[in-house]
C-alpha cells in the first residue's frame, strides 16, 4: 500500500502558476484579481462550490462602505469582489482543497479533476479563521445536540434554512454572536440572553447598538456557562456569575457560542522555522489577523497581490 501511494503521488498532474491563492473569500479574491491585473499568472482555489468565503451567509448590511462607498449585504459585497476576479486572467478552481504545501514551493490539491501538484513562486493563504468551540472551555455535563458556534448557526440558518431551535442562549459577545442574536429575533425566536465573562460587550460598537440594544437582548456581564444539561438534546445550561459566585439554571433548547476567532494557519504547519515562515508564503485577510470588516480584508488582499506581482516582474527582469 505504501509503495502504491508514493507511486500515485509521483504521477500527479503537474500545474504551474506564479501565484497560488488558497481561499476565495474577500481577501483571496482581491489578491488574485489585483495580482493578475498586474500581469502575472494566478491560480485561486477554494474548497467551497461558490466564491466569497462566509460572505454568502452574511445577509445583514454592513459591507462595502469603505471600498465601494455604499452599504451592502455580504452576498452583494461578494458579488462585487467576484466580478473583478471573473474579469481578470486568474484561474479560479472551486471545489478544490489544498492538502499540503511543501518547502519546494509546491502544493498538493484535490478537486473535481482529481489530484494535482501545483508549482508556484509565491503562495497566499487566505483561508480565513476558525471559531473557538464551547469545548475549548472547562464546561462539564452532557454533550447533546443543540450547540453551535455562531458561524455554524449563521450558515445553517441563511444557506440551508435549518431551524436551529426556538429558545436560544448565547455565550460570548463577539460580532457574529451579536448579529445572530438580532437575526434570531427577526426570525421569531426567543433569545433568552447573552453571557459575557468580561465587564463589557465585545465586538464593534455598531453591532452593540443595532443588534443588542435595538432588539433588547438581555445581557449578563461577568458570567459564563459552566455546565450543559440534557441528552440527546439540550435542555438548559448552568450560568456562573463570576462576581457573586452564584449559579443559575437557564432553560433553553439551543446554545450559540461566540467565543472569538483565530486565524486558520493549519496549512502552514511544518513550514515555520526559528526565523519564521518562508519568504514566499504569505497570509492575508483573517488568516493573517481578524479584520473587523471585510473591506479591510479586501484592501489588504489587493495590496498584497499587487506587491507580489511587482516582485515577480522585477525577478523576471533580473533573469
């Protein structure tokens, strides 16, 4: 079996590009479009069927003011970014996942046409970020259905019309948690409350005003969830009030967590040395740091793509 595996790896289709972009969210699309507009070859891949990353599920407004001078929903903003990519010379491959990146400036990818090895000069990782799950906290009790991260709940609600539940409690006050609190109320659900371990809400001030205050979402500051109840489905959570030491049982059928985001750099594992990452490997958008708005991620991607294209063009002249 091992011999057969390495034989199959050696017979992979060979692809070549000057810049490989992994991820077609706001940052990835902007990077690919700007780099290709500067005259270099670009391949952009994404494991989803449609471009935009999480933009298609962000049906609320709040996008585009800085970049396009008008307020848009996530899908509207994504269409604008894809329009630039579509009219560029970049090659876009949806339903394609990067399996690994090698120190020899190559990546193994798999998609609709099978597996291939891509050789590149520069690589941009624009894979976004991951959400911290509930189980990253010291929480005891059962492991029932009915517990989702805010991003998972948003995707299921907006893209799949999935009914996550009717009596919802939210742990953490990140932006997406606040946005989903508002969305649940708009859908006729009961948001019992939101618990935040700090003495103030997280996220942007705008979301606090437009989501929490405008929709009268009850907030428990200096509080956290310490125990889960119910099986096979969630029936409630124990909320611990940090300052008083008191515990409170909250009956609910859904728990949404908004505990923060972390840049997704999993593809770069094994490439980092004491001196950092190789100079041909670049992080962009939320894979670099968590941006408050997509406009900022797009702007970063656009500049990175343009800068790398200029670097490649200078290298061509020196050869």
